[in-house]
C-alpha cells in the first residue's frame, strides 16, 4: 500500500513515517515503474509498535536498540518506570514549594523568592521543567497560514493586475497568451494551498518535528 493509506491506518504523518524510514526502522520496497514506496503489513505493524512506544515517551534511540535486539522490551520498560518515578519526585518537590507559598501567606510583592529560585534552578539544570516548551499547534497553524497568505497575495495581485490591463488597455496581448500567463501565475497559489493543507495535517498529526525532538 502507498504512504497515504499508511498515514490513515496508523495515524502518523507522512513526515513521521519517512523519518522512521530514514532511521532504518522500516524499509518499504519501491515500485519499479514509478519509484513510489510500497508498504506491507509488516511495515504497518512496525509503525504501530513505534507509535505506541513513542506515546510512552520511549526515545528513538531506544526503539532502534529494541528493533536491533540490543535492548529487551523488559529493560526498556524498567528504564521508563525509573524515569517516570524521577519525574514524580520532581513534581512532589514542586508541589511542596506551592504548599509552602500558600502557608507563608506571601503575595507577589513580598515573596521570599531566593530559596524557591535556587531550587527551581537546580531542577532546570537537571532537565526538568513544567513549562510547555513546544510551540502550540494553534500558533504553528496560524504562522503557516500567514506566510501562505502573504505569498499567495503577491501572485493574486499580479493576476488581477494583468487582468485589469488586459481589459482596460487598448493594446491587448493575444488572449491565449493572457490565459497562459495567468495559469502560470496561478500555479504557485495552488501549490501554496496544497502545501498549507499538508503542513496543517503534519501539525495536527503531532509528530511533524521528530528530527528536532530526538
């Protein structure tokens, strides 16, 4: 089956599927006629396993070890439990700080920030944060829409300009050339719309930035 079908069945974006392919986790065959990737049931099953493990926050490097037989699934889960327990302890530390602030009855103007600030810095150096460091999907979609609209408006302006001069000027270019020119100008707009739709699908898929995350 083709990547569009795999995308629908597994619930991963094309970019994510190709990322896993680049990392050697799946090796689809190629259609000799058009060089399209052809995925089989084994690839589908592998991608389902990868998606499941990623939901458990198992890093790609560990999934590659699992796939290569260098790491057992049991040891992998033990490692995940260890990391989860570590994160739980950090959440407890944060919770205690919040409780201390409540008991102290301090307000923003006179809070004794020094001790809290030091402890938060220690947590930060250990790689723990409660802030959402990823850009929200909404912001990503808005950014993609704005850039696409700006780019498209340029070509739409050119189309309207050529149409205006063609209809108002006495000296007109041949109509077949006018239509051909506008078709050329329309192609970038259609391409931008297609790319925008693909980009939004990647963003909503939730794994469009796999390479940057791992």
